[in-house]
């Protein structure tokens, strides 16, 4: 039996986490939860939004499921989520984006995965003022980080039966930084002859994704392009309501919905739990609980297509807990 660290999170986090627990348990997954706090709700007890106890639990169990976290103003953290990723060296951000019948989208049959490098690039926030009227931000790309993210993308493609990896870059302009990323991607690709490889310049990639998304499969890219294109892909499949994400390192993987804590809906039993439930599906796949994962994803697709026992943003009139109950019935 796997022990999974559970962080309920802030805002709508507790409600959507409860929904995910209900569905995962109904599907018969062989796991045990170890609950810890992080985020705004942890401040009172631990005096920090990133308590040692949460980090230790994640390190010990190697896998976690978390609700969205609010970064408290004045806590000294730019982002609690980024702090967690740094502390655990979760270097790969994985964002699958898939269409489901019943959610209005510009295209049908989109099934894409963005693999984003999580630790460097302009996103590392190394910036400073140069006098009063100029500011500089430093873009860092290393061979080591590029290699491990590219290997991650190819491994993922192999394990998920995918056919192609596209490296995304701007090496025509940033010849040294993105050039190093591209050169590394090309070299790593040679080790995976069973997976097709191509590269695209990021601006062209953005256009191609909104014109013909089905050209692509797994995409791997540095941090900032990944930040932007993964949201573009979420938009292609109907927005943040259903999209899960994973942050994965050598020893630990943390699964979460892509959306935030939506404070305006907190405690109202109307938040859409689908992205959190899909995060649990990804987590179950990661630990080898494939049958419960498959059952939950199929049930969610069925419920969304039917459009009744789903939350208002998915066109239904159910509350968070009613949607969870309907799913639990379908999977048990
Ligand atoms: P948000 O994703 O919480 O909300 C954006 C919009 O989508 C809002 O209108 C919200 O009500 C709606 N929404 C989001 N999730 C929903 C759901 N499951 N069901 C129904 N409606 C939903 O983003 P926002 O407002 O920028 O951030 C709010 C807080 O969340 C901030 O403190 C931010 O730092 C945090 N955040 C945390 C993330 C994480 O833990 N991974 C990711 C993004 C934001």
C-alpha cells in the first residue's frame, strides 16, 4: 500500500480535496493518506506557510496530492508553490491538456502534454535595477537542467505510449541560452530512436497550437515558454476547470489542480472539483494504481458529457459534494 501525503490547501482547497478523496476511495485505490498542512492555513500553527512537517512527509512518502495554496502577503514568500518545488527539487512540470465531450472547445480530440523545466530560465527571478531607469533579468539555462528535462519528456512519451516530442525554443535569437537547450534536446533525442523528434520556435508554436493542435503530442521547453504555452493549452481544452498538473523530481512527485484557491467560492460547495480529481488520477497512474485511475477518468468524462451532476461552470447544477457523490457511485 502506498502512503500519499495530502495537503488540503486554502480557499476552495478543502472542498475539492474532500471530493477527490471520496472518489479515489470509492474507486478502490490501495492507498493511505498522510495529512499535513501548508499554505495560508498553516500560518497560525506553524508560523510559516511551508512547514517542515509538510516537506518531511513529502520526502518520506515520495508522492503527494495538494489543493491550491494561497501565498500569504508579508510571509516572505514570492510563492508558496514555488518554494515547495524548490525545496523538493521538483524539476519537471507536467501539464496534460485533453478535450472532454461536453466542454465547449474550439477543437475536438486535443490530447497534448506540456513538459516544462521548473528550476531555471528567466523564471528564476534573478533580476536587479541598473540605476533608477533600467532593470535587468538574467536568463539561466544549463546543460544539466536541459538534459534532465529532455530525458524526462522522452521517458514520459515512452511510458505513456506517445509518438512525438517537440522541443520549443527561441534559439534563432537567444543563440547561447536557447541554443544550449536546443542542442541538448537534439542530443538527448538520439537516445530515443523510437520517439519522433522535432523542434519549433516558440512564436510559431503558439500560432500552430491554436491553428492545428493535433500536430503535437509531448512538448518540452524551458520554464517561461512552458508557463505561457501550458495555459494556452489549458485554454484549448476549455480553461482551468479540468486541467491537472504535476511537479516531479528524482525522489518526489506532487500532484495538484492547475487553478488557484478561488477565495470567492470558498465554503460555498460550488467549486468544480474536476481538476483536483484529475490531479488524483495522474497521481494514481504515477504510483501504478492504473485501474482506479482509468475508472475515475472514464466516470468523469461520462458525467461531464451528460452535463447534469456537474458544477455550474460545467453547465450543471450540482454542488461540489454532489458531483463527488455522483462520481463515487459511477466508480464503485
Ligand atoms: P484562481 O485559479 O484561484 O481563480 C481564477 C478564476 O477561476 C476565478 O474567477 C475563480 O473563482 C475561478 N476558479 C478557479 N478554480 C475554480 C474551480 N475549481 N471551480 C470554479 N471556479 C474556479 O486564480 P487567482 O484568483 O489568480 O488566485 C487565487 C489564489 O490562488 C492566489 O492566492 C494565488 O496565489 C493562488 N494560486 C495557487 C495556485 C496553486 O496552489 N497551484 C495556482 C494559482 C493560484
